[in-house]
């Protein structure tokens, strides 16, 4: 049996025909043009048509869609998708109408975590914590081999725990003081630009070739390691918030592995090390006895694979309920 695994990020929509063992049979990728929900659903439908065309006549039993959003899988409604600028969008319905089949919406990180659990860095373990730092901060919990969803489908959102309870920075989710507002790549760049606008970090500006719009998190790490005081302040704050938050998560969940990934963590080696050290320093001793920190290994494929595998599970579960 085969399923469709779909990933809707901030820039691309990707669709794959996924085999029962998680193998990606065909993959198609489309750049998102307009961010309007209908336009994104059209774009996904084109990618799906291309992936199906290349797979030639396979039977599809389910369709899983990972979206970079806080959403409710049982209603198919996206609550907040900062990268897409969406609030309360019935994306499941829009997709279902275009694809002519039921779709199962899930958070993109949940899909990626499930892919890593099944065939990647979490293989062989049933209790995992996955934390990805890219343009945002995403995370997912797998407990006893199952994704933890919560009553509304938004459990495990490490990016939106509060690290500054009063007067914190505005997060993409609309709330104040979230971890993502300090540690997500998008917000880090914003903090760097504010710093440079106040002439607070000559080194950072120099590394970006004098152009504030060219600043990346890599420049921030370099400037901080070179001792630039403004850059050190922003970088240390991010590093400490992230280290303590992840450590507290480890204390709470006692996972066998912490899987780290995402563009910011993979391009900032000192930050990756600091997060791992922070966990060793701040997590409770007893939660660390059989614990390992590992890197995600499947790259972009984990989300497609996880969405496809979860769609198969979901299709089989609903089949059992109806018959
Ligand atoms: Zn938030």
C-alpha cells in the first residue's frame, strides 16, 4: 500500500508517494507563490499531481499533510501559521476539495519527528524528544512509540513556552515572550538588525558586509565568538533560554534521545554544542542516565516520510472504526 506524504513549509510545498516501509517512491516540489490559503492549496495539488503521475497508477490509501503551524488534526483547521500569515484557516477542507480524497493534517515537526523515529536518528527507541531550530523553534514528543498530540492537537510546542513572562518580545504566534521570539532564526535576525540600527554591534555589521539586510544567524555566532559585546548579549540570551528550556523538557519527559535539527542548529556548531551542554547542566540527574543527544539524519525527507506513515496508520484506524 502507498500513501501521500506532503510538506507545506514557508517557501515550498513538497509531495511524495510513500511506500508502507517509509520509502519515498516519487517526490515533487513546487515553490509557493501567493500565501493565500487557496493559492497554497492549488500549489500542493499541482505537486501531488506530479508525484502521482511519476508513480504511475499506484493505489493511495491515505494522505498526510505536515504544515508549519499550530493546528488541530481532528478538524483540519490551522489555528496559527506565522510563516504563511494564516489564522484559523480550514486548510484540510481546501485540500480535500482539490485532491478529491480525505487528508490528515499535522504539525510539520510532528511529521519530521515520526520520520526520524521510524527510519532515522530515533530508530529503535520509543521515547524521543525532537527539537528543530530553523526560522522558528519546533518540537515534537514521541512517548511509548506514539506522537503526543494533546486534546487540541498542539502539545509539545516548545517554541511557544514563555521565557519572559512580562514585557517580552512579540512572537509570530501573536503572543509575547515566547522562546521562539528569542531563539527562532527569523526573530534572531530581527534582534540583530535592531542591534545594528542602534550602532550596538560594529563587528556584526562588518561580517554582513555593511548591509543590515544581509545579516544571518551565522554572522551573529561569529560576532559573539569574536567577543563583540552587543552580539554576545543577544547570542547568550538565546543560548541560555534554549538550553534551559530543552533541559526542562528532558527533565519532564525522560526521553531516550533528544534529536536536534533545523537550519539554525545545523549551521551554528557552537550553539548546537551549547544546547547539548545546557541539557547536561540543567536537566535533572536522574533523567540523564540512559539519555543521548543526536542529530536528525533524514533532512527534508523526514517530514514527507512521517506524514505518509502517519496517514497509513490513520487510514487503517478509521477503517477499523467504520467496519
Ligand atoms: Zn509564540
